[in-house]
């Protein structure tokens, strides 16, 4: 079934639900789902509406024009997403295979509705994984001297392949401020710690030294500040004094996999609205 | 801030959100929160609307009459709940104090917005707890012979104290079909197992013997079939082969406490709609 | 580092730790790890000792003979497992790929220390997965008429490939009493529910109908009674009224994957001792 | 049943288990439980032995002397704890009642085996709670000027009541370096965040602003560095964008309660050995 999702954000005021739902009702839409959230501290209203596209009585352009006019009146920030417009996800990796494999399998099983036209790495080791799934693999090694040029080449490839969503699946390179800002809200990173604990390098080793009793992982949108971007999803697992740093790293791989997959799924299903440093993530399966 | 909650259930159809939200908008209401769910398998629509009562421009009776007429047209099943109409919770216990104490503390800390005018037990041991919180305690012992009379006396007391919600906080008596059906949707029971596993007696002992690796608890509405009522909330905790039945029972107490408290809170906040054997439980804090 | 694990089970009595540890100490062994458990209800003692094999001062045969004599005196049930004796795991599947892929990836990443010489299925669809990892794939379709013959062929293949551990990774066939008993303690099955809840077919559909608030998965040794074997590992995930049976099934796949992997890992690392219907599972990473 | 626990820590070497267990075996002890851990990174060995005190064939003094001589030979750090030597726990609070109530109830239900001879607060509000359980309550208000004198009075009271374990159950005062170091390993604090995230003040507010998807609590031994002491126990709960700082605080109370209770229980049962910044916490129920 084809559907269309509207994501809406605006200052809260009386009658928003009534006005917006009436807009769609008058155009004959069958509303499949409607999720809302009011941030009473900032007086902001957030809405995700999913409509049956079969009931669209006009061209998409006409719908967008009409809603655009309506939105101006109500000061809505909005975006529209058609289910038949399949998003294109590019995956950046280094050496660790677990997140890459996990994304590829979920994609193959139909759990992640997207295309994966390219995998880019600064290291050759995961080429065989890309081959297993018949996806073009570009190896762009990087040194301190070539950092900028390599990143430009990454950007060029992402453009060439028409990538909508960039997933850093344990890509062990820090991206430049320019790169990150040019792709705002389009880069999802997985950090192998329960942020804001253990930002930066070697989180499992530091978790071991601090003697924590649970370890975690965090998926977030990349911003210019390292590991400071809006959090999309987190999870943890219990550990004990018996677990060595290597064991923490092994346990952590399962958390990273699942947390990254949930975040990517939420993004692809247009269930996330950014609100400053916070994310509104509407429940899934809807 | 005073508020009013409408709980609505009806066959799904186009325009429901628009019509209902417009009804309230036209009457000048500020909608504080609106939660929805469509059961696509049964084509049923569920809605919880919370409105600012300060914006009520008529009498409550007039509002209800107007909504009643509107509801007839749309075949809505509905109920209305005013925040200043404090519910009265009666607690039934036997000997175990942990759930009783937990409810009393949450009530005292303001987490459970209700009155607790009476505690009834078939055993005298928890009278001192009731005394600590200055709540009338009625001890109604029961034998096979007096079962029916005792239950009638329980019912009489619940009526006398104008009880809206009956909580079985580890009340170790099976209630009659008549009693349960007379209080449909008004009795919450805590079962010390992860239903439908280990229905009936001695769940911790049976969990031990079966060698499960997690134990749980389940809060549900009581129905005539024992431990078969609609589930409101469940949770579990990891255990190991080292945990004896007594240890399982101790670990279980913490799960029982939290699961029962969450269920009672959801009920008191009018976040639950019954749908056959299932419950729709809207998210809290809203 | 090469190591050897002794698994020991016997009636509890004074001096067991002293006697057993002295046995190994006198033979110059460096004890890497020692885990114990006393079942006080059944008066049974369980021990897992891991020794540095480099410190073995005799032949393995001589060690086993000496320990055998010692064991007779103390009535020990015991088994010995050398780390350089790599176990051979055969995987049985039907159509679902998620558990199969998960096992293969963990094996490839070195998390599961074993060989996987064969994959057997009653359906051809997962042949391509086996091919990706260059593992022989045998398709043995089955009908009511051919059930017995097919199972004999499965048994023949498992023998041919010298399989030590049989993993039913969502193999949708019920094995005969004869087959199961011939491989006691060597077959691990993953059931897609939190046993003993929802034994048998269609657990996710039944979980939906019962309206549970968490779903789970259970890895257990197969026995003649379906879904009644000793539980090795379980886990759960929170769900809500919004999750359709399909959504439960999708969420469940992640639980199945992780629960099965943990159980297989525990088995391969010789951390499990069977005790009637219960399992003693010693902590991992050791 | 009376028992005695030995906690042992020493450099790892061959034959430790054999030597120690033989020491007890030769003295006729029935070993109820024996838990071990080898920190291979630091080459340290940790052991907890629980013995049936009924089988003690000498005076306690003689046992300790004999073990002391044995320990010197093997360079063991050790301590001995008799089950009939009931520990005395002093609780320090400010205004929040949830952790205090929780400790008192678990104590009353027999879950925490200790005496609670005194509750000290810098604020009068919880006196009624102390009264409910008939425990002496000392109110010692504090200002910037009186900070040192107040702390000295706290120390005097703890000494007067022969306190073994000091529990900071949401005591909102920073203790001086002197005080903390004078009670090393005897002060357990509950911090309302998943350390090392959100050290210091207002963790729930900061968790809200950072937009985390889970919140937690941490029980740790107090050290001179605020919120930097060895962690004993942690747990978390899932939250969402819908949860306001107040809601996080409410959800967090349940985590704080349980985490603190588990840590206090582990301490009272002599299951914790300090190892630098880390804790070895042996499993419970044994």
C-alpha cells in the first residue's frame, strides 16, 4: 500500500489538530496514523501524519502547493515523504564488519526499506562483504596529509550515487565540520558507549577501567561536535567485574548492531523530528 | 491545572480525527494531549483526548450532552473523566506487605492521585501497616464455609467506602464469578509470574522447577477465568540456576511492586481502554 | 593458549573443592578458572574447572585415567574438553534466514569457536546463504510420507560430517523421539516465545491475541516432549498494543538471534551442565 | 544457620584454591559456597568463601590466628565476617523519602539483615518516617558557616551508635575529604544518573536537555572525588522524548530505590571486594 508521511513542527496553539486533520479530510484522505507530541517547555507542537496515497485526488505537486499555503498561515515547518520514493543509503565503514553485515541482512530481509548503492571504506578489508551482497565498494585510504582530499572524494561518491542517508557503521574517521554541516540530519553515527558517558576514543577500555556495571551504545545524528549530536536511540547490557575489555567489546557489538538498526529504521520510516539537541522519535510499526 | 479526559472507541472510518478534534476546537477547548491507535485487524479506532478544563465554556452536563449527541452520530463508545473527581481505591491484601507498602508510599508521595479510604484483608497481620498510614482496616477471615458471606461483606464495604478501583495486592483468595462480573474493569490483580506462563498457584516454585532464566510479574484486570484477564503491564528480571525458589520469590517482589504500580497509575490516569482480551495502554506522563 | 575444561557433577560432601583442586595442583596444573554451584535442595555439587594445558606434565590419556580413578572414589560424573579439539556444528534450517546468518557471522568473526561443515534444510531457499559462506548445503524436502526416511538421511549426514552439536535454527520440523534421544544434550533449539508460555505453533500470533506486553525467545536442549527440554537461555523485549503480529515477529527475530547465539556459545565453551530439567550455565568470558 | 565469610585478595599464583580450601577442610569446615575471580590483567586473585559455622571446632580467635599465619605465607589480604555479628547501618537523608522508605521496608521484611539504629538528616521533613519505624532521628541543619561543625556532629553520632555502614540515601550534602577518608569503604552513595554520565548536580534536568533515551542510577562507595568512587551497582530504564524532567525524576526514583537496595544488600552480605577503582561483586543468594 502506497502512503505519504507529513512531518510537522510548529509553535503550539489551539486548534492545530482540528485544522490539520480537517485539511486532509477535506481532500478525501484516509488517515492511516497520526502521532503527536507537545513540548510544553518550549511550546512546540510535533506531528507525524501518515495518509493512504490511494486516496490522493490531485497531483502530488498540487497537494504540496495546497499544504504549503496552509502551512504558511499556521507557521508550520514541514516535510513530505512518499513511500514509493525509496531512499538511498550509503554506508561508511573501516574494519569492523558487525554493523555492516547487520544492516545488509536487515535490508535483504526487507526490514530496512531502502537501496544501498554504495559502501565506502578507508580500508580494503570489508570488500569481500560488499561483494557477497553485490554492492559497489570504494576503498579510499586516508593519511593525515590526504584527509581533506579523501573526504572530498567521499562527498563526490555520495553525490554520484544520489545518497540520501549516510550511515557511519563504525567508520573510524572524524569528519570535518564542513562535511557534517553539508549533510545535516542525513548522517547517522553509532558510538560504542552510552553517551554522554565515554565520548571519544576507546570507550570499552575506559568503561572497564571505570568499573561500570552496564555498557551501552548510542546512535545519533552527526554534528560538528564529536559525539554531541542529537541522540536517536540507545541501549545497554549488564556486565560484571569478570568481563575483560575484550569481552565488553564483544558484548557491545550486539548492542551496537541493534541500536544502529533501530535508528536507521526510524529515519527511513520518517519517524524522527529534530528539535534542537533532542529528537522526537515516534513509535514504530505504524 | 484541571483537565478532562475523554476515552473513545469506535469502528474506524475516514475523518474521525478531524470530526472529534473539531468538536472540541469549536467549543474553545485547549487540547493538552491527543493519543490514538487504530487496530487495523479489527478495524477499531481508539482515542484518548486530554483537554484543559479551564477552557470549558459551558456546564459539564451541557458538554456531556453535546458530546453524547455527537457520539451517537459516529457510533462512539466513550467515557469522560474529570481530574478533580478523585478516584477512591480500595486495597485487598492477605499477608504479604510489599505491594501494599509500595502503593501506600506512592500515594503518599503524590505519584498515585487517588484516595485510599479502606484496606481489607482476610488476615490480621497487615493491620499495623494500615495503622501507620491511618487507613481503616477491616479483617474478614474466610473459610470454605464462610467464603460466600465473606465476599458479600467485602462487597458491602467497597460500596460503603464508595470504591472506584479495587486492587488485589497479593490477595490470596479467588473471587467468585459474580463478584468479578459486578466489578468489570474495576479490579486490578497482580500475578507473580509472566502470564500466560505459570497461571495458578505457586508460580515461583514452578518457575524454579522448569528452570527458566527470567521471572516476571503481570498486572491484569480480573475476569471470571483465573489469571486470564486483559493484561495491563508486565516486566521480568534475569535469574540464574543459583537462585532458589525463595530467592526467586524475593527478586519477584520487586517486579510485582513496580508492575502493579504502573498498572494502577495507568488506570487512575485513564490511559487504558479495554478491547476484548487486550488492553490499549496509552503512554504516561501526558 | 591451549586449555582443558573439566565438567563435574556429584553428590555434595565436605572437602570436594579441596580434593579436586589438590588433584590438579599436585599434577602441576595452573588453574585458569574454577566455577562452582551447590544445589542445596538436591544436595548436588557442580564444578567447571579450566586449566592451562601447557602445564600438562603427562599424556592426555594418562591424565584422564588418573582423574577417572580419582572420580570413582568420589562418585563424580565428569567430562573433559580440550580447547584444540574444535567442535563441529551442523545447522538445520527451513526458510527463515535470520538465525542462520547470525550464527554464520559470529562464527566468521571468531565469536563462536567451532567448525560449520554442513547446513541441512527441508527447503531450498537458504542455499544461497550457505553458498555465500562456502558451506555444503543439503536440501532434504519432507512430506508426511517421507518423514521417517528424511530424518534418517539427516542423521546419516550428521554422522558423515562428524557433527558434535546440532542447532535447530528455526527448523520447522518436529523431530522423532528416536532422533532426539540418540542425540541427547547435543541438539539446541530456539523457540520463538518465552517458555513455558506459548509452547507449540504460532507463538507470536497467540502472544498478540493474549495481549502480552513483552515477547521473548527461549533456547533449550531438545527432548522428546516438544518445547519441554532444559532451558539454556531466554530473553524478552517490551512490546505494546500497537504492535501487530507481524511486528511482534520482526521484533522477535532480534531476540531469537541473540538468545540462540548465547546458548550455542555457552555450549561450545563447555559452560553448561544438565541437571534433570534444569541447566547449570556458568558465566561466560572465562 | 550461622555462617562465616572470608574475603580474600592476593597476587595470583598456582595452587591457591587447593591451599585455601585444604586449610578449611583440614579444620573440619563444611564449605557452603566458594566464589572466585582472577583478574588476569592485574594478576590478582579474589575469593569469597562461606563456611558453616556449626562445624567450627575451635574458638573464633584461634581460627583467625591460624588463618592469619597461613595468610602471611601466601600474602593474602583478608577479612572475616560472622553472620551473627549483625551490622549497624546509619542512614543519611535530606528531603526525598523514597530511598529511605525502601531501605526501611526491606529491613522490616528481613531482606536486609542489619540493624538501623539511627537516621540523620540536615532537614526535619523525614522525621515522621523515622517515627513510623521507631528509629531515632537527628536533625542537623547545615549552612555554609556550620558545615564543618555539622559534619563533626554527624561523625560523633555515627560513632555513638556504633555504625558500620553509612548509606547516603539522597543526602544532598558533599562530605569533606577527611570524613570520606575516615570511613573508606563504609559509605555507599546513590547517584541519580548512569555514571560517569551526568556527574554532579541536576542529572535529570541535564539528561532531559541532552535528550538521552535511557536514564539510570548508580550506587558507589564514596571517595574524596565526587561521584568518582568505585561503582557497586547500576541500572537504567527506557524513556522517551515525551518524558519531562519531572517525569524522568519520577521514573528515576524506582531505579534509585532498586540500585541502592542491591548495593546495600551486597555490602551487608560481604559480597564486595574493592580493587582500586573497580569492585568485585560476587553473585547473591549464596
